[in-house]
C-alpha cells in the first residue's frame, strides 16, 4: 500500500485531562515520509516534536514526548486514532502542552478526520514485518508484551486488576480496518479509590465523569464522596453498590480491555512504522508499552539493515575499478581500504574490500588469530563515503575528505581473512558548506559487522585551487 495523509486540515478542541487547560489540535496534511509530528504553535519558534519512542520522557498516567524544552503529553489516544485510520503523515498543531482528552476515547478524533477524508500519496508504505518472536516482560508489574509473525496487524490485550468488579477481561482486534468501530470508541477508565491520589499528585485537573469510566470497587462513605465531588467540581456523587459510577452505560461489555488495546496501538505508533504481526499484551500499561516500542524499533532498525544488504555480483562490471578508486582517493598502500565501487548515485555508494592474510596489518594485529581491525573497517566506510561526497563535486580529483566526528559506532562481528566486506554509505542530509553526514554500514554475507554515523568535511587539496 502507499502512504496516506489527510485531505485537508481539521481541528478538534477539548480539555487536557491532567492540566485542565483548553487545547485545540489542528491536523495538517504532511508530505511523504514525514511521519506523525506534533508542533507546539504556542511556543516561540513553534518547535516540532516527532512521534518517536526516542523522545518519550514520561509514562505517568499517559505518554509524554519532549524535544529540548517543548513537551506534549497524553499523546496516546491521538496516535492511536491516526494509526487506526492508517494515516502515515500528518502534522499536529497544538496550542498547549497536553492533547485534549475529549470523551476519553479516540472516537471524536476519528470522526473529525473522517469528515475530511484521506489522500493516497505516491511513496510506498514501509512496514515493520515481524519475522520472529519478540518479547518483553516487566518482572515488577507482571506486564508482558509479545510480537509474533502474522499475515496482518492483530492485537490482543488481557487485563487483570485483582478487582471482583472489573474481573479479568480480554479484547482482540483482527485487522486495522475494524479499529474505528471496535476500538476507537472505548473510553479510559479509573478506579474510584484512585481519584483522590491522582488529584493529590496534581493530575486529572480536567477529569470529568464525561471523559472517563469510573469503576467503583469499594463502598465509600457519603462524606468522602462529597469531598471528592467538590474536587471534581460536581454537585454530588452517590454510590449505592459496586460497579460503574457513571450513569451512562458501557459501550462494550469489555470496554476497559478494549481501551487498553487502544493505548497499546497508540504507544506502539511510536515505533514509527506500521506493523504486520500479532501483538499480545498482558496487563499492559504506558511504561511497558513504551519499553516494548523501544525493543521493536531496535529490531526494525536491525531488520532494515539486513533487508537492505547490497547485492554483490562479482561478474558484473564495477562502477569504479581500482584505477577509478585511486583517481578519487589520495590513499595508497598500505592504507587504501576499498578495492572497487559497485554502486554510486547522488545519495548512496557501495564499495567492496576483499580481506586476505597478506594484508600488512595482520603481521601485528593478532597474527596467531588474525582479525581485521575495527578501526580499519570504519576507515573503509569513510573512504567509500568519501567517494560519494567527492563524486558530487565538479572536479572530484581535486578534493579530499577529513573526519570531523564519528558517532554511534558499533562493531558487531569479527572480520577474518577470506571475507569480503561490503561497505555502504548513505547521505543523511544534503551536503552543506562542505559538511557531509553519512550513515555507514559494513556487511559480510548476511551479517552487519560494523556501523557508524560519519561526519566529514570536503577540502580542496591546494590553496591555489580554492581561489
């Protein structure tokens, strides 16, 4: 399927559950591959915060994103609605630090987006396909989440609060197409005895019996209920028996379990890619959801690297043979780490290095157990990336590249004599003012052996040529 965005802007207005502030969110169409992003239009410079698990700073009664000093909290229902409607790219303008709680579900957001419709974009959707079982367990809370291979996106949640009123519940969603009717309308819930504690923590300032299901799991005396009603701004609360405090009826018999499923989908949207696989969540909460999302994102990144291993055909004519390589690079024996280039375009380059025991460094680097040095793998990545950077100049033979920084460098597997290293370097952004940022990955067979983010500067070789 192709990526989707909304057809035109649409807004929703409501109160923040914990801040009690009125807030307006405006959903704006966004370009391909931009993802889901929040923009704090009430702050100077209107910072944009990606809906990415790496930006989560809190999971106390909701999920909070932060970039520098800008925060957006309680984002899970909004992200769940967008995921449930299969929307990939949208900019969410928000004029307060917390998303509106609306009626405690995702339904009103769904209805707003459905009123303007969605638009198919040209770029293909990049799925995270679960290829093997991935699991997480919190030994303290007993929360457990598992992702297993499946042909579609499925979620099953099971909850147990040791409450005779709520009891054990489970809910299931088979296919995202059923989200809007089966999951989106399900409201958040809270136990009556929790309300005072939440109010004491300065939370649920916008809490109301209209935006949450209150579950009565014990009888409270009327004087305590009157105090609680005063704090909630209500004329009065009466509880005659254990059950649901609200006078409205449940939308589904297992609405609490379905709402937990809604939260799971919203928090897992922070992986940044739609999932194909089955998620089974036992006693889920925002903390466990986010921890699992981090694990899934890491697994996706690893999978992407393996799925994007360049195909090397030794019989195919290279883009640059060794003579072509040395026409770009100043390196010579024993420090030339690239034998040939098999792919070269404006954003990506792939180079080949054949490792033999005759290499000079093996005489001193574990000669009895020869291992290709990791630092030389990084050098090989840099030289390969340097060819990409130099190829974009009008006179590539008159420039050199110099390291400025190496970040997130990892060595994952040994490289031995007889191995063939495939070096891949990709531009992370356009070259500006001679500064090059690249992601480099080295492969042997179907394994990633090393990777790093490389930052370098392009410099002319002589002063005369700089004039």
